[in-house]
């Protein structure tokens, strides 16, 4: 079964548990924190995915990680279930899908805004207002920088990309000037 399908199922179940226990925001934050630790630490991934490491040791690692972040029992049980079912590699996807489901429930969309250099707060506020007008939903702007853009802004909302970067404009000019072979 695909990692994506499995992750969506876990995320849906966690969404329902979070709503029922009224701890959805905290559940999302805790899973995101653990997923970030997973992405950042090759040692953690190896400890939880290596078949030579005893199952009890993997559970101990996950329990320790849960304690370090002050995880709720729901989060701790979910993490241990992933260990028990040998599904720990789905953890980043579960966290991502859970955030998306929680955001959709609140009517929020996330916009990833990439710029060559950090811009002023007023620019981000104006951009957020414009994106909210365009989508008709509350928009949370996640900021990134990429010096390769040279100048301009690339905004991604879901599968929609608004590319106003100088790099892309220069590439368009180059493509239009180059003869087609």
C-alpha cells in the first residue's frame, strides 16, 4: 500500500481523535515537531527503521521523544502505533496531511512565499490580504528565501504557482530569443 494512502488514513483518524478530545491544534503541533525531528536526524530515522534494532528499543526511543516534547497521550499512542505497525517512515506525511485536514476544517490555506531576500512585514501583510481576496479563505503565509530567484516572488498555494521571479522572466526571454530546433 502506498505511503500516501497509509498516511492519509492515520491523519484522518488523528483528526477525528483531536476534534473529539478538543486537542486538534496541539496534536498537529506535536506531530509536526516530531516529523521535523525525523527529517532533521538521520540517527533517529536509522534507529526507528533499522530492522536490526529491537522493537522494544524503538518504542523506548519514541517514548523518550514523546516525553521530550511533552506530548499528549494521544500523540504518544499514535507514535507508538506507528512503531508497532512498522509505519514510522510515514510520520512526515501523516503530520503534513493532518495539518492540511485541520487547516481545511478551519477554512485556512497555506501559501508558501519564496523571495530572493526577506521582505518587509508590510509587504507580507499586503500579499496576505491579496491572497485572501483571491482565494476567499484565511491565508497563512509561510516565508522562504532562495537567492537563486535573483528578485521577485514565487507563491505556491496548493497546486497553484504564481511565479513573478526575475529568474523565470529571464528564462522566458531566453526561450523566446533562441530559435526552436
